[in-house]
């Protein structure tokens, strides 16, 4: 028979696993970081504990059936609202799908911990981290056919209008799936990130050279996956 201490330890375990996944997301400056993932895993574990153990006192009554999966299934359904909130749609693409998927997986980890499936939850956490970290490195994907993802950080002396003109010029150069995301700005300077798709490394050199021709651009940084 589980005790209150067992339940407390499960909640702590869920916090640890959720924090590990959230830490990886926060390192990449994603919208859902450590706190979000911890709270999701903690809440899911708590809901599972309630669903599985909170109704034992009514089982002695006649004609009462207990479905431990009922609350858990509602958790899976409701987490979709938070997952959708992590997805940002831009004119040329979508960001946040991976973070949204990690939120969904952390929910499952919390449910597993709450149900007492500790090894399964630990193994799932390790797998998620391996996918998030290893597959984020481009050299793990270089041997596979297909496009490459390019990221550049651009430092600009100007405003968003100047940035828009530069982005339009890149679009005219047929740069695929181009996204421009403002990272920081003040009255005179602007820092933005460019995400795009290239077919080969030579295209990256062309884009960097093209951007360097603008006098307003003071620095172009090629962001490597880590």
C-alpha cells in the first residue's frame, strides 16, 4: 500500500524529469523552458496519483466502478491547449513544433511517474533528451538525403523596415522557407535571426556574402547547432 511519502517522492521525481527536458529547451531560448516543463510534469503526475489512488474509499460502496484511466485521459486531452500555445506561425513557416511535442511527452512522463512506472519514465526522459540533443546536431543528419537548416544572427544598424527590405531581397534570391525573428532592438540597432533551408553548404556562403554587402549590417554570425 502506497504511503503519502511515496506520493511525495513521485512528485519530486516528476519535477526532476520535467526539469531535465525543460533545461534543454531553455538552453535553446524556447518559449517553454524549465519552469513550464516542471509544472506540466508535476501536474500530470499529481493528476495520475489522484486518478489511481484517490477513490479507494468509495470502492466499498455497491455498484461503484473505478476507472483509473479517466482522469489521465483528460490530462492528455487538455495539454493540447498548452502545446498549441508554444507554436508560433510566421509568414514563411512555423516554430515551436518540437517544444510542443516535448510538452506532450513530458505530460506522458508525469503520468508514468504518477502511476509508479519509474523505470519507464526514466527511460523515456533519456530518449527525449537524446532526440532533442543529438538530432539537433547537423552532423548527425548530414549523411541523410535532404535539405539543411541554416541559421544566422544578423546585427543591423537600422529598424524593422530595413530588416524587411533585406528579407525581401533574400526572398528574391529564392532563399527557401525564410524566417526573420527579432531578438533584440533599440532606437538605433536591431538583432534578428534568420532561419532558412539550403540544399548544400555553398548556399550558406552565398547568403553570408550577400548580407555582408549591406553597410547597415555590422555582423553576421553563423549559428551552429549545439
